[in-house]
């Protein structure tokens, strides 16, 4: 479990090898702010403490305990604390294939599966999301897989729908798609906006507007997001963070560290170690897991960072949990 820069912040972003196609994040953030980014799979998050403010194209959603955030693949969004005490949450990141498989097995949705709502009030589903985390941490593959399928089927049945047919592409959307292809091919050495627009036969402002309309963020923000996605793949394959930084065009490893931590929520080193040691139980530094204090399950570690006090080496008698802040109540978007 990595400790972030903010006071009282911690996070664990990991993968349980017996649940392929699923990433898990359990964290508490106070001052950490996720910049605009997107995911290639789904985001299904349950806030356990405090309030999370999720910024979307049409406004900001506030999610508190008992609510579930549902984001479809490639939906650009931001995230930050919705109150002074921050928020703690458990998130599932199932791939599009995992969700499609469950939708097909249960017959809940035909065609390309998406969620029609971005925040729902469902304490039962929220509890099951936490139970998936708990079962995975305990190494209980049968329970984790069963609970994952049950909660996804429940959410799909209540909030799933088929992706609407896309309208015919405009000249602007075609230019945005071509620009994305160019940036994907040249992650480490991208062209300037002016050069990219000239290459595509359009103006800089027209391309900027079309790209933002198509992908929810300007090209330079999308590029950083794409680089971090590729960095994740390189780290998972065993590439050292410093080598990944060079390969992807970051100035140096601290440059990668900064953007990676902002978008993923944990530093590259902690991200890579979790995937190398997902089944190991002999982590040297131990702290209690915030929402699982009263249950029996493996302890997780806090990454020791320079300038930070050493965490306790055994489970203390209590956890320091954030309390719900006085921020906006969960509900409809505000602008």
C-alpha cells in the first residue's frame, strides 16, 4: 500500500491474478486530485467515507457512502475530494471484455454494453464491491469471482444499456480520429499542434475543438493519459520506471512519477511491486486496511518514502478513518 504526499492519504492499486481482466484500487485521498483522464475499461467505484467529486463533461457528481460511480470506457473525467476530510473508496476496473461476458451470460444487455447512469444510490452494490476487495485480499478466488459476477449483473440489470449507434462522422471527428492515430504512433516524439493540424489539412483551432469534442480533453492532455497507459503496460512487463520514462518521451523518471501518480493514484514503483508480488504475504511494513479492520485478512504494506515517518510494524488497535465532510450531498450533477 503506497502512501501519497497528502496527510493521511494511502492507496493500493493492484491485480489479483485469479481474477483476470480486473484491476482494483482501494484508497483514501484528501488533497490528491486526479486530472482529466480516461480508462480503456469500466470504472465501478464505491465510496466508503467522505465525498468524492467526479468532474464530467456536463457537470460535477458528488458521491458519498452508499452510492456507486459508473463510468464507461474512454469517458474523460476528473476526481477530487468533495469535502475537507477527503474520501475513501474501493474501485473495480473490469475490462470491457469482462463486462460484455457477464452481460451475455445473464442476458441483461444486447450489443455493446454501457451504463446509462454515472452515479446511482445502491448500498447493497456498494457493500458487494467492498466484499470483492475483501475476498481478493484474503485470496478467496471463489468468493471474489462470485461476488464480482453478482454485483456486475445487478448493476447491468438495473443500469445497463446498449451503446447507441454512432452518427455519421463529420469532417471534424475524422480529423480528431486521425490526430489520435498520429499521436499513438508518436508517443515519445509527438508533433506540435500546428504541425499536426498542417499534416491533417486543418487549422490548429479547428483540430483543438474537434479533438476535445471527440475525446473530452485537448490533445496534450490525451497524450499524457496515453503515455501513462503505456507506462502501465511496460511496468507490468517488468520494464524499470526509468527505462519506461525514456521510452515514452518523459523528460526523466521524476517527470513520469509525477504524471503517473496523478492519474493512477500511486507511484510507478508501488504499481509495479504490487503486480510482481501480488501473492506474497511477507511485506516488511504493515498497516491496517481501513475498511477491513474488524475482519480477518492479510495485512498490506505502506511504501516507505523519504521524509515520512515509519509506519507501525504491526496492526494497531484502531484505524484513523476520514469522516464524511460537510461538502455537497451525493446526487445530481452541479455545474
